[in-house]
């Protein structure tokens, strides 16, 4: 008798090993619904499934969740809430539970009846977890973001009830598109954000928000972008030293940080790379016969960029900068003459054909001059009846008896938002000493 039982058990185990069930653990949101996708197979049995059942604790039928042959044969707390929605004849055993509750969190088992009176209970448990509050959406970000290399960011959220499809939205990201919106059978919904990283994205925050319709649940998650990029916005700033030398400082935005600075000098059309390194060098002011220019190149592991050239006046001239301007306001005309010079300069203004000294008050004219390093800013303010003039000239007397430099400035009306003529060039760093220039001449 024992031998017969062992034989039957071995035979049964051989048969059972051919049966297969495929279903994934699921999470659901309380008071919503959940669909547990499920498929099964029995390759050695050419029969068709006619009935199926889901229940807890596979060896106790009294814990039936749903039985397709008799829907009333189920636990009272599942009647009217649970149903097999898959086509059993096509080996689809998917189960739906409506109005899920925290106490529904448990393991579930599937049982099938075939038309040849063969029955089988699958012993593989299917886990269901019911959440009172959904998890925050999950954001999947590639490990490395490099400028110029397209990437995608994925946002995933729980989605187990077909009628209550959640809405996924992204915070604004420059030059990006949401190009894929996909669902899968694992109980999640995904939104894919595609973009090509650049330096403007670095340290930016990307936020994904999920809204569950019919509920008060709104959750979000965010990530901070770390984009690797070559140096940008490379510029040279200068300060005037006490010994009349100029300190040139190179700065740049880069990730990773700049590892190497190189310097170049342009004189007489020829360019020379200096044997000076580091972000700061010192050059002489006004020591050359011809004007010279300097620029720097910043380099990191990704690439490099060069700065605009900075022009250093020579010993024979003072240079009026193109950023000089005149703006007409409702009550006055204000002009700025921006001059670079290593030596004291005398700035004069010309308009309407007459000449008066700065100390005179005729016509309501006022000049002010401030020097900061090698930058001289001379400001002319005109009030009274001369606000309709169209041009004003700015002149600078060069040293050593050379002809003066002159620039004619067009008077441009202010648009009410401070957008009249071009803004003056950026002044030197705050540590540069500023002082008032000598009195200037106004030519009328």
C-alpha cells in the first residue's frame, strides 16, 4: 500500500510539473480597483478550461474569492467585487477586484477545471498589496548626462485600475519633449521625457507629478540634473594695480571644473601664446608702442573655450569704447563716454556749436567723471530746451600731442523700460578703486 502511494505521488509530481502559471505581484490603491494579469498552461492536456477560481490559502475552498461556475460561492466580503475577466478558454485567468481595501492585502491562488474533468490548483502564490496612499512616482535618470548626447528620463507610477488612468505631467525643461506615453502589464504607467542636455540644464530640477482621477491623491518626485559640459561664458576681467600694472583674471563656467588656463597676446596682427598659466596674469599698462590684446582659453576634461579679447591701450592713445551712448528721457538727455586709458584723460562734449567751461551753469548742463582702473566714465546730463538734439560728440585728448579721438553718439529715445541705447560695458570688479576725474570741458 505504501509503495502504491509513493508511485502515485511520483506520477502526480511528474504531471504537475507540466502545469504553468504566469502572474506578477501587484500593488493597488485603496478604494480603487486592481487587475491582476494572469495566464496559465497545461501542455500535456489537450483540453479546454471551462471554469476557474481564485481563493486565499489554496487548500481551503471556504476562502474562495471568485468561482466562475458559481459566483455566489465566494467569501461575503468579495461578492460583487471580484471577477475573472480573462477568457479561460484562451488560458487567460486575469482577476479584477473593485473597491479594494487594505485588508485585501494577501496572497492569492488560482484553480482551473478542464472539460476532461481534470482539475488543478496552482500552488504559486500571487501577492497583492493595497496602499492607503500611493507611492511617489519613480524617476529613472541615466547615470551620466553629457552635453550634446540625447537622453530620456522615465517617470513611473502605480496604475492598476483601467477606468482610473492617472495623469503624469512634467515640469518645464528647456528644449525637451514628452514623446512616449506607455502602459505595461506590471501595474505601472510611464511617461518618457526626451531632451538633449546642455549647460543650461545643469543643476536644474526636473519634477514629475501624478494625479489620480476621482481621488485627492497628488504626488510628485524630482531629480537634480548633473550635466557634464565644456567651459562656457569664458571672460577676462581686469584690475589696475598700484604699480600701473593690470591683473587679468580668466573665469569660466564648466562641469567638471576647469583644469587648465592658457593665455594669448595679439599685437600687430601676430598672435603669441604666453608662457604663463593659471587663472590670473599681470601685464604692463601703456608700455607698448601699439595697442595689444589678450585673451584666455579655459580647458576641462570635456573641451575648451576662449574668451573675447581684452584690449590694453598703448602709451600713445586713449580708446573710446563702442559702448558709449546717449539716451533721451522725458526731462533730460544723458550721455556716457566710456574711455580706456592708462593715463589721465581730458574728455570733452560737443553739440549745438558753442563752448562753455564745466563750471558754468548756462543751459543746465552737467558733467561727471569717474575713473575705475583703466576705465574712465564721463557722463553728460542735458536739461532745459535742448532735448530734441539728434547727436552728441565725445572727444578725448590723446597724450604726446597726438590728434584727439572722437566719436559721434546718436541720441536714442528711452522706451520707458530702461531700454534706450545699449548699456555701458560692465564695470571692473568692485575692488577696483574709483575716484573723480579732473573737471571736463563742455563744447556747445
